[in-house]
């Protein structure tokens, strides 16, 4: 690999992860509104509601005239409806509170080695940016988690209008930075969105190895492109 001039990063489950499962946060907020709900049931309902919403309205429904905030409010309210709660006034109050809560540092934590790795990559003189399928809250979340200073720019799928694996979001990062594709690389945790997609744009890419069971993509990806941990990345880049 040639010496890199630009390194772009996925965020969720690459640099940041949720502190507790979604269902636990939702159950706690429900309890604050006088509702006793099971966290595991809410967790299952959330993933069902999220999947349905994402299929009906990809990338926060931008092409259908939705705002990302309304998109998320609907996901939260449908999560509770699937769990048997149908009082819209209460649901809207819960959804509004949770929408802003997920902008806060108390719901996010850094993955091991994230801060250290970003600092080391900066010390190598590599420019860095974010490319994430996220909404307009992303810059605030990065700031709350003390990460924003590492990045020249942040591209969320809401702001750009394209979501990974659409290679146009990567091409936009290359256009902004004026870095040729062979001198850029992306780091993430999803084989299709974070490994194959940037390569279709002419970039290099690295995948973070999952903590637990072997990933289905491990036989498809050369070992030198797999990061057992984030802290392996700087030395890999230095070797070029």
C-alpha cells in the first residue's frame, strides 16, 4: 500500500458503541413515564421496528420528505406499539426524550483503543474524516465523546444524501479532501458497507474483527486487511 494521506472512519461499533442495549434504555424511560416494560421484549421490538422503517424509508426517508428526527420518533413509538403500548401522547413524550438522550455521552462509550489509535494516526500526519450512515446528531455525539477534534470533516448519510454501500459517499470524501483514491483508506466493521464499498470507489479498506463468533466475511478478506483490534492499525499503516 502507498503511504496514506486520508483515513476515513465508520463510527458505530468502530469507534463508539452503545453503553447498554437499546431495550434497557427504553425500559428505563418507560418506567420514568409510569410504564413497566421488559427490556428484552423492547429490544426485540426495537430491531423489528427499525428494520421495517429502514426498508420502507431508507436513509431516514429523505427522498420521501421525512426528517431524520421524525424517522426516529416513529421507530421509537412503533417499538412501544409492538410491545402493547398505544397511548400516543405518552409515546411521543418518551420518543422525544430518547431522541435527545442518544445525542448524549451517557449512552455512548469509546471502543477499546479508539482514542489512542486516532491520536497515533494523526501523529503519522494522516488526515482523517468520518463516513457514517448516521443522522444530523453525529457531530454533537462526536463532540460529546471528545472525538470531533480528530476529524477534518464529518459525512453523515443524512447530510450527503447517500448511504453506504453507495460509493458516492466515499467519492464525496475524496472530492472534499482532494486525495486520490489509492492514497485513501476506510476503517469499519461491516463487510459490504465498510470494506467492499470503499474499494468500489478505488480506496483501500480495513475491517475490525468481531469480538465473538467468527464473521462470515473472514474467508473473503485478506488477513492483512483485518484488524484484530484498532490499535493494530497505526503499525500496519506505517509498514505501508
